[in-house]
């Protein structure tokens, strides 16, 4: 076993900054750095995985990360349509409300006129509330604007929350914010609240052997900076 200069410095920094560091804790820190481990807890199923990438790969294979779905997008709402029988018209801007496209068209036109930026007419300092009303089918037709056809768009539905997202990347970003928690390898090993994913558990057990820990001690003993820590551990 050989320890790189980078990991040597990181381990020494860890020992100096952490109280009561025993051999196993230090060894697990070394393993974490050597294999660039970043264990994550998937909060929903209370399972710890070796890394976020492992978790995402597992969920995607199982079809649980996202699902493609199609939605229809409609553009705008018609203020007047073929079924409109009566309209209320702003004389200043042409704003129109139909009797079948607005739940309270008469109230709506009063409210609009009182706030209309083009309404400069005033009586007693207050804006006038003057508007037009028509039931003439020919006039009503003139206010009917063709509605743009709805379009279909492919989006992604989160398998975790059910929320819709525009892209897979957006789903993953939301997943990272809401569904995971990072652990150190030592925290993983010293807890019994959560299950450890089988492949990750096998990996930990492969590393925590007497031979490998002895090899680590031998490798670290070559550096004088670790001498005082080794003496404490060996006692």
C-alpha cells in the first residue's frame, strides 16, 4: 500500500483538526479519499449509496427517477368567441369582456374603466365610468380573434415528487436539493438507522480487513509526521 503525497497531507490535516481520532476513523478517512467516496443517503427509502452517481444510475435503471410525458400548451384566452351574446367595450382602449368568457363581465368593465391608463375623462375629479355594450352579432364577430392552436411538448415528470420539469437536468438538481443527504464513510460505518446498499456494503467490508488496516499502518509509519498518532494507537 502506498499513500500519495496529496492524501498524506489531507490525512495529516484531518488528524490535526479532529479530536479523539482513532485508527479506524483515520483509516476510513484514508479510504474515503483514496476512492473519492461521497456516500449519500436517499431519504425516501432510507438507504445509503456509495455516491450520487450510483444512486441516480440505480433509480434511472428502475425507472424511478423520471418519466417522459406530454403536455398540451394553450395560448391565451379568447375574450369573445362564437358563443358570446353580449359584450362590454372600453371606449378608450377597445378592451372587451364577453358575457360567456368572464364570470362577472359588467363588474370587470367597471373595474377596468376606473383604472384604464387611457381614460383621461373626469367628473368631479374621478375618472368617468363610460363604456359601450353591444348584443349585435355582427359587432361581436369583429371582436373574435382566432385562437392559436395548442401545441404538445415533451416534459419530464419526477418519479420522486411527481412535479413536472422541462429537462432531466432540472429534475436532478431538484433531487439533489430535496432527496439526499451526504455522509462520511465513518458516519456510514457507525450508524444503524439506515440500510446500506448491498454493493456499497460489500465494498466497505472488503476494505475493513485486518490485513488492509495493517498495510495502512505500515505505509503511514514511513512518514515522521504521523509518529505521535501511531504511538497513541498502538498503545
